[in-house]
């Protein structure tokens, strides 16, 4: 019973910590100054108030949690190698960075979760009646601290894989729409805008960012290469290389897009077949651990009971 209470409390601490970090990161994702927005809001309504009242009207997360997270991140960044910071920034780009956080805040969340896991488990073990040795408690606390440190990294890797899979699945349909638009007489930029307008997924948002960068003065080939680097898929790299080559050599854009769409469709079918072939291997472990023992108990229990009540029971 004590073990169940401890496990429940640890799970509660983990859930609360994750919720606090997610809420804090969402609040910190805004690029606008919340104090300036409040001041503009009061000015538009014609209310004359002091700066202190405006600051106190902000949510507690903007007044306390976000500044603490930023200060903690600036402190943690001093002990983090620059190479690790660059790799984190690259991974955040690959994940799409939906919350708009920077590497400093991400590393702050890693250290914060490690402290929450370690300190929370230490407090639970201190108030519980668990009869463990000091060495065992110390090992468990260290393991949970390491788990808390790598938990944001695991979430980020999962986010990267999920985003890449979504882009991989949506590329053939997007290229089909691009091909239709280009064959109908639209330019490549207008075709990208049409895809961005019709769909709301990771690929359409990537196309929208390319269009915004081109409108701000960046060359189209540079914007496309940057999009390929932010996605990190070989299929997208091949597509961007084909588009840039067709633009430089004067090859028909519609023909190149149709060939790329056919290749992406074949690639998607191959990935689906690969996943189907992996399914039996993935099903083997839960079947061997969960299903087969239950079937053996159900099938062999009557035979065992009959054996125990028979004349052969005297030999056992």
C-alpha cells in the first residue's frame, strides 16, 4: 500500500510539473510585451492609472514564473556547452517550435524538471514508511533526477518524429495540388500560397513561412533550402533540389512537380508496406508477455486441477 501511495504521489508531481512547464512556455511564446499591451489597452479605454496597477493586473505567470524561468535559464546556460545550445536550437527548428521557446528556456525546463523529480521523490521517501536502505533510496532518487533531466529531450524528439511523419504523409497530396495549380497557369509562389490557403498542417505552414521570407526579400532558393534544413527530411531535400535545378536550367516546373509527386507517392506506399511488415514483430512482445501467459492459465488450469484430484497426485 505504501508503494502504491508513493507511486501515485510521484505521478501527481510529474503531471503537475509538466503542466506548469507547458503553461509557462505557452505564456512565454508571445513576442509582444504584455505590459505594453496592457498600457495600450488602458489608454484606448481612456482610463488613467499607474504603472504599478497595470503591472499587478497581469497574470501571475507573466509576473513571477516567466521571469524566474528566464533567470534560471540564463544561469543554467553558463554551464552548458555552446555546441549543445546549437544542437538544441536545431532540434527546436526541426520540431517546428510550436511554443516559440528558445534554447535557454528549454535547458531551464530540463534542470527544473530534474530538480522537481529529485526533490519530490526525496520528500516522498522522507514522509513515507518505506523500509529501504539509504543506498537504495539514493539510487532511486538519482535515477528519477536523470529521468526528469532527459524528459523534455524525449518529448522534443517525439515531437520531431511526429512532425516529420506528418510532413512525409502530406507531401504527395501537396505536390499534386502544386502540379495542378502550375499546370493551370499559376506561378510557383502562387501555387505555394494556394497550398497554404487550402490546408492547415505542418507542410502548409512551412510553405507559408517560405512565402513570407520571399516577400521580405530573401531569394526563393535560399528560402527553400532553409525550409529543407528546418524539416530535415531527405524527401524534402530532394524536392527542393529538383525545384532549384529546374528554375536554374529552365525546365518545365509542372513536369518536375509531377515527377516529384509520383516519387513521393511511391515512397509513401513503401513506407506503409515497411510499417506493415514491422507490425508482427512489434506485436510479438505484448503477445508473449501479456496474452500467451493468460491463455496458458485459462487452458491449463482445468487440466492441472483434474491432475491434482486424480490418482497421479500421489506421485507429486
